[in-house]
C-alpha cells in the first residue's frame, strides 16, 4: 500500500479505518512533519472527519492507506481538476514555470497527473513561445515508459507551437509530429487539420493549405465551423474548400 493524501482548499485529506467497523473515515488535517523513519504524521482537526463522528483528535500515520479507496479517488480527482484550471490560467498569463510547478505539486501530494493536465502545461509553454521548454516537458511526461500516452490534442498543441512563427513555420518539426502520430495509430480529425490550416493561412502558404484540405477530403474528415473561420479570409483556400465539400 502506498501513501494516499490529497490537498483540498489548503488542507490535507487522509483516510483511516473506524475502530470496530468496516467504515472508512475521511479526515482533513494539517501535516506536522516527518519522523526519523521517514513516515509522515498529521493531526486531525476536530469535527472534520466524515463518516466517523469527527470528534477524535490524534496522530494518523499516512502509510498503509489504500489508493483504491473511493473517497480518496474522489478528492484526488477534485484536486486534479482544480490544478488543471490553475495550469490553464498560468498559460493565459504566460507563466510556464508556474504551470510546471503546479503539476509538480500534484505529484508531490501523491496525486497522479493526467494527460489533460500534462497537455495544459505544454500549452502554457507554447503560449509563452518557449518551444524548447515545451519539448522538454513533453519528453519528461510522455517519453518515459507508459506513464502517460499523448493524444491528438497533445500533438496538436506542439504543432501549433511549431507554426507560431508565421514567417518561417517549422514544417520539418511538424512533419515529425505527424509521422509520430501515424506510428502511434492516432487518426487525424479537425483538431489537427485546423491547426495545420491555421498555420498555412497565417503564413499565406495556400499550396500547402490546399494539400491539407485534400487530405481532409481523402480521409473523409468534414470541416467544422473553425475550419470555415480559418479559410474565410483566404480566397484560394475558401474556394478549394467549397469545391471539395
């Protein structure tokens, strides 16, 4: 059994068995420190235990708590959602280091980050035009074992980043991403095609844009409203879209 603790509104949540019953108590507490043997301890606040009466005080060892406990999962999920919101906000504020720190804090609390949170961190790096950092984060989170697998959205975020310099998009890098997606068996949808079209439209690369539309047609991927918006001000692409669809 591994430690299962989650942060919720500035407090730590732990579980304990209620003596003489099969019930589990969900307790909110403040971590006090660690013992010489490395185990953590926490003091439970009065009336903050659920399903256990909640009036007990005392020291609770955080070792031996099952991660399969549904209550732990519920609060870990809530903490993950809240952290992802903060990561996205850091992205809007162009603070990739804060986004990375938020993700690292999850891991330090014993909460496994998911693909959505990890992709949000990469997006924060892209938003600050720091592709070296985005690549490093991608390699760290998705390139080591089977911890997490990237999906189309993850790759599309990187593709968007490689195309940020409209004067000279990094098409070599973009092709590498597309090849990796093909190897991984990820089918392209408008999520990826729109990212490619946006780069083509912004860089006035109508020939490559027409090729993207041709591929959409060949793979039977229908354009959506975002596709229409992207080609709206590009006469050649707009005409080719109407011809195909």
